[in-house]
C-alpha cells in the first residue's frame, strides 16, 4: 500500500471540528430567539398603535379638529406565529447539532447533553416570557 492511500485512510477530517459545530449551534439558537423577540416587539407596537388617536379636521373649519381612533385592530396572530416559527427554528437547531456532533462523538468528547439542555431551557424560557407578553 502506498503512503498516499495510507494517509487518506487515517485522515478522517480536520481536527477540532467541535468549535465550528458549537458556533453554528449557538448562532442558530440565537437566531431563533431573535425571531421570538421580533414577534413580541411587533405585537407591542401593534398594541400601542391601536390605543392611539388621530386629530382630524372636521367639516366645519371653525369647530377645530376632532379626535378619531386609529382604527388598528389588535390580533395576537403575528406574535403567536413568531413564537411558533422561533421555537421550530430552535428545535431544528438542536436536532442539527445532535446530527453534526454524532459524526465526531467518538473522536472528540464534549458535553452534548449540556448544550442541548441549555438550548431547550432558553427556548422554553423565551416562549414563556413571550407568551406572557403577547397574551
């Protein structure tokens, strides 16, 4: 067997693969949390806009302007949809992390379940806080 073939059989990929896998995992979890946060912010903006009034000039110029409500209806659909999308995004990030880490598990030992548990706790806490603010 030549040296080239032996080297290729021994080489299983770049060393220290876990930092890139963990970095991608944390970026995905952060992106899911940002989606949930944007849903909460959008919901709060909608609530504030629904409570505002607008001054409109009436038909009689001498009577002055009259107050009219903004006419914006408050629905929880946008906020709930953002919570759903963000939580699915985070659960997908967790499954991708398990798949990617499963390939290098024998070579590089890391606290896999600690990272998964952290991601689940962050996701559940974000859904709980967002749900209390939206509803």
